[in-house]
C-alpha cells in the first residue's frame, strides 16, 4: 500500500542518514578525540543498532524501529547521567519521540511515548537546579513536537485512506464499465450476426418469391393455353348452332357439355395445384 511505502521510505532514509552520520562522528572522534571513549562507545552502540534495524527493516519494520530507538534512549540516558551538561541528549530524545509518532501506531506507540516521557522527566532533570522549570520545558517541547508529528501523520493517513477508497471505487467503476462494454460488444456482435442472418433469410425469401412469381406467371400462361382450346371450341359450337338452318341441338349441346366439363376439369386442377402449393409446369 502507499501508506506502508511512505513509512518504509521514511525508515530507510532515517536509518541510512543515522548510519552515515554516526560513521562520520565515530571517525572524527577517533581522529580528533580518541580520549572521549564514552562518546565513541555510545556512537558504536547506536550504529550497531541501526545496522541491525536496517537489515530487518523490510520483514520487521516495527521491531526495527523499537531496536534503534530503545538503544538510543538507553545510550542517551546513560550519557545524561554521566555527563549532565551534554545538551545533545535532549535533542536526540525529542527526535525519538517524533519517530514514535510517525512510525508506530496504537498501543505500542503510547507505551513508548510514556516510557520516553518518564525518562525525560526523571533522568534528564536530575542534575538541573530548577528541575520543575526544566521538566515543564522538556515536557512542553516533547509534547509539541510529538503531537504535531502525530497530527500530521493522522491527517496523512486519513487522506491516504480516502484516496485509497477513491481508487477502489474508481477501479470498481472502471471494471463495471469494462464489463458493460464487453456486454455491449457482445450485444453488437449478436445484432450483427442477427442482421446477417436476416439479410440471408430475406435474400433467400426474395429469391424464392421471385422464382415462385416466375413459376406462377409461366403456370398461368400454360393453363390459359389449356383453357383457350376448350373455350374456343365451345365458342365455335355456339357459332355453328347459330349458323345451321337445321340445327341438331342434342349433338351440339352434348359437345358443348363435353367442352364445359373439360374447362371445369382444368379449373379444378388449377385450384388443387394452388391449394397444395405443388405448382408445376406442364
């Protein structure tokens, strides 16, 4: 997560800066103040703690913070009792409180603040004449720095959490939109396939209708030709009947009936063909 990356970056930077700074201090003490063994031992102890913390920082970040801060607190407390006039110890302790506010959370942070606050108001004011004023001053400085760091870290965590929630919502919306796009693409593909099928069906139906129309035209022409013969003969018989002086009505009527039956048979055949859909050219 982003929050853990920021804390990891802060811890890495802090340890690297301390290791580099202590290394320079130790070298300087060895060259210029070799008789100041206490400062050298304290610096070596804190440097060792920093190196160990640096090695385990990725797997155990909280333990890494506790190691370096605990060793620094013990070293500064011992130095304060040995050399009361040393002013750097107070600065180191206040910086340690800042680290607690930034790197630790929950119960363990309050425990370490309490321990540091007790050390600050006991060991660090033992050798001060006006210890009440010193205690109030040290406590106020410690409170202001740690409280400010805690508020900044709290606001950062709150903003970071809000950004994470916003990113999650945006991701969910993006996934939802992607899903909807996939569904729309699938619908579009289905519509395209359906349109192609419809076009194919329409083309087939159109071709079939055209064939049927051509067949019906040819069929009607053919059957009209079949009907034309009997009708022509029937008309001819009617003309003969009118022209003959001594008509033979029975024979003419008989022939006219035969032609009418032939017409009726042709018409029935046409009706049967149309009803059955079996239109064939003959």
